[in-house]
C-alpha cells in the first residue's frame, strides 16, 4: 500500500504559497491534487492529511506511527518548492541509504521528465541527517520520497503547473504504478 501524505497537514502550518494571482498554499494545493491522483492508482493507497501534532517533530512521529499501523510499504509526502524567483524545476528527495526510496523517486522523476519536458529536471536527491525533510524520510517505516514538482516561488513554474493539474496527477499515478510493477 502506498501512503500519500499531504505536506504541512498540521494545524497552523500551511507551507509556502504560490506567487501570482490565486495564490495557494502547499497544503491546499496538494489537498486538491491528491483526489485527482487516487482514481488512477492501480495499487491500494491511504491518504494522510491530518497530522495530529503541535510541532514538526510531533507530526513526523504521528504520521510514521499511522503508516506503521496501516502497513504502508512506500510513501510520498507531497510539497512544492520555494526559493528566489529564479529557482525553477522539479526534484525528488529520498533518504540517503534507501535504495527503495531512490527507486520510487526515480520512477516519479521519469514521468515528470516525460510530461514536462520543458521544466528543468533537478533530479533525484539523497537527503541525510539534519537536511530539509530528513525526518519524514528517516522516520517513516517504508520507502519514502518527498516530492517537489515545481517552485511555487517561480511564476512560470506556477503557470505551467496550474494550467493542467490532471497532468501532474498523472505523473504521480504513473510513477507510483510503475514502482509497483
Ligand atoms: Zn513543503
């Protein structure tokens, strides 16, 4: 079973916001994206969208415990990136020593490259202790990926993605389905 964790699912944490008109938070964006992904999945899934915790660390402990109870064998925490206005592209993070995590990240990246050939491919990136997102990647009891499919801080990334959300949903669904083949 694949776990789809919506990043920033903790009360008071919405993550970054997209630039430009109709600004939307990471949390809201991915809450709306996940229902487009799940009908295309060929494997069982569970959505995690309510981190019952007061801190980031507490949230990671909470979602890890839930995933262990649910026997999730792979998971993705959905985000989008934010930095300066010129940073662009997609990247896929996995725990540095997790070969399964790296494989899932690679399957997702491959679909993104295919469906968004004009968007910069920043690649699959290993994360270790102390790095951004490391706790989710390390604590979850399964192969894990943090997805950053575009920069919410870059207006051309945002318009490219917003123009067709079904396409991004397809990237996730095909990447996940290919991982389980
Ligand atoms: Zn985020």
